C-alpha cells in the first residue's frame, strides 16, 4: 500500500488507496461504514478474491499520545479458510488498513 485516505460523508466513509498490483500502481476507491469496510470494498471492486472481516483488534504498544498502534485482522475467504494480517503504525487507521492488506497478500500468495 502506497497511500490511504478517507473522506467522511453523511452516511458512509469513502476510502481511496494506492496499491501496487503485479508491479503496477493502481488507485482504488471504496465506500463503507468505516475505513476498514471502505478498504475491503475498494479491494473487492478491483477484482480481489471475495473475503469478509472475521476479527479485528487494535492495541497501543506503549503509553502516551505518540504510541504506535498494532492492528490484527482475520479475514475469511469464500471457501471458509481464514488468514491473519498484522501491522504496526503510529496512526491506528493506517495500522488497520495495512493489516487488511497483509491478510489479503497472504491470501493471494
């Protein structure tokens, strides 16, 4: 993932992310009830294999406003198999999105 941004609309969140797919950069956009759902929908709209978010957890790695966040995501594929992704970032939203990308990358390898 190269970039992720959100825009809050009245009833949904629009998420856009720039990713590298097979060596080429792509700009994806999706909508959802929050950043993770918007990211998932952007990936699905781009042709990613169908998946759902089965579990999500986030934690601060230390105390203070400058603490890094760690996010864990479990995705479930349409065949019932599940995969985990994890990521660390100072921004909890970006840690969560990177964890989704981590799990999706595992699914496609």
